[in-house]
């Protein structure tokens, strides 16, 4: 429930600010901590190729080994 609140708050911020840095943070945050509903929202906002490009070109150190296990 806490994650969902943070993601919804972040979504509001991204709508208010379309800066690339904010978009990069939002994509990484949802990929790391988001739930299925958040992933659907992300795919509605951005084309899959753009999400992949952000993930590859602008890496962030928020992913841990426990995330992938």
C-alpha cells in the first residue's frame, strides 16, 4: 500500500513536469518497485522501445540482487 501511494504521487509529479530526468527516474522506480497495475500504466504512458532505451542508456543504481531473485 505504501509503494502504491508513492507511485501515484510520482505519477502526478511526472504529469506536472515532463523533464527527461524525471521520466528516467519514474521508469526505473516503477520497474524496480512497481506492481502489475503500475507496469500497465507505464506502458500506456510510454512506448516499450522508449522504456527499454531509458533502462539501457540511463542506468540507475537502485536495483539489488534481491530484486531479481
